[in-house]
């Protein structure tokens, strides 16, 4: 059985990977403390008061840009798979779930906006907000499949790309005043909030499209 | 607090083991969703609240829904082994 030997080899490798990772983890003392002082020195110029948001969207904004690119790329891969089946809703509408979702979905959307806004001074931000929004849209899709409104494909595609597009645009604008994606003080606050708002809508559309497009696309 | 941390760690390892070795795929998916939620609790214990939120919404919610939909579709087209 070749399959069986392959599996046992896989388990063996996974076990040794686990052992190695545990060994590395026990040997980490603490993070380099010079990073901490550097971070706190730069915090007043970052435009936000929460450290994670400052690192994600100001100091290491290029990483976040590429992350958004990866998410968009995975959606393009899903589009390219061409599932040639017609999605038939599994659930049937009934009063209980309809009423429940009618109350729940506005709350989820409101909470997503709150998380987005509060990301500037506490934990939160665009990624968590977009995940919440996408979850809400998926619940809506599952419970009310027939009355679910899907915008035109062209508008949707524009929405998918808008997050990355706006991010790159901001990078280009900041190129005139310094280097790529480097902004400071008062303008940084505006840039970060606007990037996060666009990212939330765009990533929310992408993440919900993972679910909806993968099961709803019909052959043209 | 140490008790809670140990409990979370043991639970995570056990759930990971169950996900890998359960023969029934539906069972494995349910374990995966629970794994995501416990992992979110672990993130909260580590002080990373934004990660915990993203883990709940993405790891447990969206991935779980996608996997459940996939297994329903596979059963519908007659791949009972899937």
C-alpha cells in the first residue's frame, strides 16, 4: 500500500515539525525590547492611538497592502474554477428565521461599523469589521435565499478591487511627499480612517463572495 | 488562570487530533468549528482581541459554513464517500 506509507510518512513529518516548533517556542525569551521603545517613540506621529492599528496601517502598511492583494487573488482563483452547477437553496423561508434575521442583520452591520471606528483607539479595525459584515451577509444569504439582492457583476467586481485600488492610490499620493505609503501626523489619521472604511466594504464583499460565488455561480 | 490556560491547551490539542483522525467528515467539520471557537478563547487569553474576533468570524463562521455547504453538495451529487 503506497498510500499508507505516504500517510505514515506525513504523520512522522508532522510530529517532528510539532516537536521542532515547540522547541523553538520554549526558547523564545521575550521580544526585542528596542522594538518597544521605537514603537512608543513613533506612536504620536502615527495618527491613531492603538498600537496594532498603527503597525498595520502606518508603519507596516505595505504588508497589509500585500495581504489585501492575496485575499483578492484567492477570489480570482475561485472565479476561475468555473463550477458549472446551479445552486439550489437548501433552506426554506419560514417566519421564525426571517424575523430573527430581520432583527439580527442590522445589529451585525451596526456592530461592524462600531468595530471599524473603534479600531483607532482599541482592538478592532478593518479586518475584524469586514469579517463580521461578511458573516452577516452569509446569514442573510442562507436564511432568505429568494429575496436576496445580488448587484450586477460589474459593480461587484469594482467593489472587490476598490480596497486594493484605493490603498495603492494612497501609496501613490504619499509618494509625492516622501516614500511609498509613508504618512505622518494629521494627514495619517485621515488616510488610515479612509483606507479602513474602503477596506471594510471591499473585504466584506470579497469574503462573502467566497461563500456566495462558490455556490451560486451558474454557467453563462 | 493557569488551570484555564492548561484546559484550553489540552482541549485544542485534543480537538486537533480529533479533526485529523475522525473518519466521518461531518463529524470532523463540527469539531473544526468548535476548534475555531476554542482557539478564539485562547487568543483572548493571550490578549489579542482583534485576532479573536477575526478567528470567530472567519475560522469558525465562514469556513464552517463553506465546509458544511461543500459536504452537503458532495452528498447531493452522490459522492457518499466524501
